[in-house]
């Protein structure tokens, strides 16, 4: 954990105990509900690598005929499990995020039966309730799946990388430095996506930095070192220099992905695009 000094250290050390209390309340509530067909956990609980600050990724499968009722009641249901301080919520969504007074959040997703399909995302889950064996069957099928990036994914990745390079320059010249720094952040994130694709690991949803750094990262040590070096202040020359240090790793990884997937690397085109800024 971070060596950062905090006045909340005592509270934080109590989080695992409170998380277990929440889990007990969740399961006592949901497992006694006849409309709930399955309950399982994803994220750190599913991977069995929780740490002090792990949240609860809760997945609930309900009967089709009551799905809309349960979706509409998602916030009220979460209040059954503990004292909610606030919700992150879009009323139209099938999920809701409840933040509790114990500094734990619960991300709850509701599903119909047809929504549960085999996926690389379902290879690491913890099933606590499965009335018809649906989730266990999906888990078994998911375990045989592996991730391989597609040519389309690589094309989307590289063109977005180009766009962030160009936009970082434009925003710097306009003195819109936070916008430029956001582009730098997206360049860093783009490289983690590429490293994961190259390693055959399903990348995070773009914008999600979860588990890309720290003890649970799947990145190699040298990649984490590069990420740490690609840091910039609002100073224009520093922004430009960080872009220049990211580009060589992009070119190397881009070449590797193109070779793996039989995609035209077209280095002349790549140089033409990047030379407009770098």
C-alpha cells in the first residue's frame, strides 16, 4: 500500500471487516428472494485478490418478468445492506453504485437470463447462488476462452493514438493545458491497451485505469517504469517532450501488433502522421 500519511488509517484498516458485513447482508437479502436466480461477484472478489480498498462487484440475475421492477428498485434494494451515503446512478441504467458509510462501494448489475453469456470477462467470478446452474455453465464455457485482438481493434487503437497526439498539440498551442494533459493521459492509457493486446490480455474498457498500476498490475516492471516516466506538468515544452518519449514505444508496439495480426504497418504513413507534431 501507499506510504501516504492519512488521518483515516484506523478507519481504513477496518474496511475488510465491514466489507464482510456487507457481503453477509447482501447474501442474506438476495438468497432468500425467490425471484433471484443467481448471485455472483466479479472484480477483486471474483479474482480472489482483494486488498484493503477493494469494492464489491455484485451481479444479480433475476427472472425476466420482474427484471424491470428490480431495475427500477435498484437504489432502494441497496439500502437493505447498509447505510448509503450517496449513489452514482443513471436512472435508465441496469446498474447502480452505492457508497456506504464504511467507505465501501457496491457496484450492482442486474441481468436477465439471456444477458449471461460466456465471455473472457466471466473467467474469474465467485458464484454464491445459482438455482438452475446457469452461471456455473457459463463459467465453464468462459474458462475455455482466450483473448486475441482483432485487426479492427488495432485500427481503432492506432487511429485514436494519432488523434490524441494531434489534439495534445492543438490544445497546448491554445493554452488549454488541462485538455492537453487529458490527451497525454489517454496516450499513456493507449499504450497500456497496446501492451495488453500484445500479451493476449483483454484490455480494460478505455478510460478505466483499474489494476493497471500497483501490486495487481499485469504489466511488466519495465512497462510500469515507462508509465511513471510519462508524467507532465502544464509546461508546454514538457508536454511536447512527454509525447516524444511515448512515440518510440508506440512505434515498436505498433510494429509488433501488425506483425502478429498480418496488418499493413505502413511506417511511412505513421511517420507522416506523427511528424506533424513530434
